């Protein structure tokens, strides 16, 4: 990850402790701050109180699966634009289609190579930061036009 992403905050939700540890170690090795939770309900609770740059979701989790978690994230204004990367062992075409239908930004299958994961996450966060910068510039230009009138 380049310098801006090194301070990125990533929320990871997976019910498999080994996967959570792998993701935490992989992402923290690049300097990301990682919050890991074991189900979708907890992911929503955490996302509602702390800002994140990206969410990584498993699909098959107890209590609330990743698809429903993504739907709910997309329904709220403060998380609607948050990049969501699905990381799952479910490779059925119908699952992949449903993930994108509910708002996935990207989709990777387990097992995942750490370098591929980091590259995808770095790209998603970079795109998010550029989009935020374009929004800030657009707003500043709009305000500038208003003050000159």
C-alpha cells in the first residue's frame, strides 16, 4: 500500500478465526488499522460508530450473512459509498451475482493470496480517496461560484 493507504481503517467480518487472523496480519503488515468481527450484526454495530475506508465481508456467517450486512451498509448515507470487498469460499455464479446486486465493490474467492488481497484493497481504497477528493473539489468550486454571484 502506498502512503495514504498505510493509515487506512479496514473492517473485516468473518466467522472463521483463522481467516480473521490471516487478514489482520496481512493488512496490518502494510500499516492498516484492522478491526475484526465474527458476524454481520457486529460489523454493522462497529461500522455505525467508527468510520472505515473499506469493509471485507465473508458471505456465510451466523446471525447475519455478508449479503444482508452489505444491503444494510448500502442503505445508510454514511456507509452507502464505503467499498465492500467480499471474500468467500462460495464461488457459485449465483452468489457472485447476488453479491454485486446488493452492492459489492469487488469479490475474491478463498483461499486468497495475500499479495492479491493487498493489491485489491489498495486499489479500492485509492479509488475511494480519489472519489472523496473529487467531491471536495466539486463542492469547493460550487461554493466559489456561489460566493461570486
